């Protein structure tokens, strides 16, 4: 198994189901493609952590994922802010997306 940098103690392993984690990974890759005109193809999210924010501010998810970049499988780290239901704005926001150096 490849080296995987661990988040700080504020992050707890995400207890969300794998479908939600994969959907957040897909969202992160699509947003990165849209913002930077990249053509990444998600291979899958393989680790996830969650940070619960103050009431009515939702949760942050830190994801480790793999995506194809120019035919090469690359590891990335993404942070997605998931706002609570009923918010009048976009429910998901990509805060960070960077390549992991292993």
C-alpha cells in the first residue's frame, strides 16, 4: 500500500457510505476540471475524513483519490465543504485540490 499522509486530529474517519464518498470525489474532480480546464478522470476515492463544523455550517470532507491525468494514475487530495440541507446556495464547494507526492 502506498504512503498516505494522515490529516490532523481534527479530522475523523468519515463514517459516510462509500457511495457518498465516491460522489464527493467525482464532484471534486469535475470542479477541478471546470476551474482549470483539466481533463482528469476519477478512478476512485480511497480514503476520507470528516470535520464537523459549527451548527448550520455543514461538514468538511478530506478525500484521497486517484485520477487519470494524461493516461497516468495520480494521487490527489481534495477538501470539499458540504453545506447542510436547506441552504440557499450550492450544497458542495471545492476548497482545495492538490497532487499528493508519495
